[in-house]
């Protein structure tokens, strides 16, 4: 199975990117700081979002998956019990706990690069550093930060099917979904 490109990005979104993201989400995107990853079809896959939304709401999810094919594939892994299995391993494996704590620290550092928001200081996402509660966040962090940063996120990426294999998610105008 081929893997998606794991090159990290920090691209300013173009107006075309923002239109694609709106079609992916079904609503206007909020607080987009940059495009952190692109699908092999070229569409944005993961956004890096501001820690405070334009309306002032604190937003801890720095890495946000937008591709509906990607998020659907991740939801399937969640429904198959991968979060539970990872949480059990996390309780049993000291090295894994340490690696996951490092992922938590990386997440916080990258959010602080954007802005300090006292209301969410020390709170990352996805259950880090103590549990696994959202594979979407872990996969988005792994895709946006690159390999080796979030070990459990890397495992999610490895477990995913080729979500892009059947073509674009349909977010590009004129593309069938």
C-alpha cells in the first residue's frame, strides 16, 4: 500500500484553498493559520488553526483534518476499537506513555507559536497526554507535524486505507464525490 506524502507544510491558504475547505466542511472555515498537509489529489487535508477563533472562542484543536474521505476512514478505525486498543497500550507501556507525552508537548509548542491563549494553556487535544479519545486529532497532528512526532498518530496513518485512491474528495469544482 502506498502512503501519503508526509512532507510538512506551512502554506498560506489561497482563496481557492479556502473555497475547497468550505466545500469539504460544509461551512466556512474559521481561524485558518495555514495548510499543514495536502491530499495526494492536491486538496487541503489538514489545517493549522488559530488557538482563538475570530469570534474570541478558545480553540485547542491546532491540527484539524478537513478531507471528508480522510475523516471518514479515521471514523471507521474509531468504530473498530483502535482508540480503546491504543488507550490500553498506553496504560501498559511506559515508553509509549513517554512518546505520547512528547507528542503532547509538541502540540502545545506549535499552538503557542501561533498565540498564547490562557484558557487552553496546557491542554492539547485528542486526549493527550493521558488517554486516546480522538484519532482524527492524532492523525491530523501526525500529518501536519511529520513522521516521528506523534507515535500514535503515525500508527493511525499506517492503519488507514488509501483514502485518496478513488479520486478527489469532491471538494474541487467539477469533481465528482
